[in-house]
């Protein structure tokens, strides 16, 4: 068990005794919990639900990425990824980087064991990312979550609209280089200070084609704000690009 089970049971018992139903929808942020130990998942589920968070639980990094991707364009978008570090197959660090490639705005809490100082230092370098050392009490986890929510709120106050664009190319061709140059100019002109722009080469990252439903190159995706919109092919004409993305 990775969290203090006594504290978890206490929270659940007190909620029942008070006979006050938990409003599971009072917070918009959804939490995805990833751990290969089902006992830990169950304990975290009880704790986080008692705090009012809607959650999903999975036992592997691959399953987690599928959920993050599937939820990107809907109301169930994952706000926080709470993951264990040591898991078979894809470990926590690999999961974090892959999840951020899908959703750069997703917040992270990494569960680590005592003495993993190098991992903790790497985690602290990432934006909107915290670590928590096992074993921990539910209240300590809640404190971490609230800290991240406050950081995100402050960021949102500074940037009321954040546009997220991704350009998918196949190799550094003349056509792709022209698209990159034209789009960089367009983003700076129309969305200066309010956007992120990532270039994904499908030769280096072929799994992104299936994951992000890319069927041609070049493809420009507006991933945020929803709904997602795509423009395929000729990306030099700014007005056609803006219209294709639904922004004019």
C-alpha cells in the first residue's frame, strides 16, 4: 500500500457518518491515477473521491495515454496525471513526457519512493509538476493538488486565451519548411503571447499519426481550445488556415 490506508478509511468513515453526499461534480478538473498496484489505486480512489474530484484509474502507462488522448477534445479532458514512478513497461517519467506531448497543459504529480533524489530534481524542472514521497497521507496529496491548481489559476489569469497548435510533417521537405515558416509568422501576428506551436515529424514519431488521427502531411491541428480543428495540405495562405481552424 502506497498511501496511509488508516487515513483513507477514516475519511470514508467520516463522510458516511455525516450522511452528506459527496458532490463529485463540484470540481471541473479530472484526475487520472496510474499505478500497477490495484490496492494503491483503490485507496487513492477513495481519498480523491472524498475530496470531490472526478477520477479515472488505470494500471499502465499505455492505458493512461489512451485516456489522455481520447479525452483531449471533450469535457472529460484530464487536468491532472497522478502516476507512480516504478511500473512495468512504461515508467512514470516516460509516461509524463508522452502525456505532455499529447497535452502540454496537463498537470503532473509523480509518486516516488524514499531516496530517489535524482528523479525528484528532474520532476521539479518541469512546469506544473510536483512529486510526493511514499508513504503519504491523503491530506498531503490534497495539498499538492491545491498547489498545482493555484499555479494553473495564476497562469490562466495572465493568459486568458491559450491556443495550442501542432504541425505534423513527414521529414524536412521544402513544403514542410515553407509551412513551418508561414505558420510561425501567422501565430506571432494573430496570437502573440497566447499560443504554443509544436512541430511533430512523423518519421521520428510515427505513433503520433494514429494517436492524433493524422492521415496526410502536412497537417495543422488546433488542439486547444476545443473543439479540435484540422487543416491539411497547403498551409501558406493565412486566411484559408484561419478559416479551416474555425478562427474567423
